[in-house]
C-alpha cells in the first residue's frame, strides 16, 4: 500500500465516506471525489466530520470547487486551517 500524504485520522474519514470501495484500496490524492465514490452528500459529511475530528471550522469562502476537487486539495486546505489554529 502506498503511503498517503495525509494522516491516519483523515484516511479513516475518507474511507468512511466512500461507497462501494474496498478498505485496502489506495486512495490517490489527485482523483476527483466522485470517482472515489464520494458524492455531494458524502462530501458534506466529510466536511462536517473533518471539522469535528480536527477541531477546525471551514469558512464558507474556503469551500470552493478547487478545495473540494480531490482528497489532496481538501487535505491541503485542512492542513492550512489546522496551522492557523
């Protein structure tokens, strides 16, 4: 299994919001969420769960299509928010 660019907590969150995916599958950071089986409702759940688990709050102006494009872009935004707190 390839090492992911994110920590175990985020990896667990990603996997919990994927539909019809094997838990051992590698999650590529640059694959769009919809191709990973995470639809808009799953993405909303991922945002809410990330805020809770990491103790941050996504400002509404940060929830752009660029940030919500892939796990890699979402993780980078999450890291940026965590570094500000």
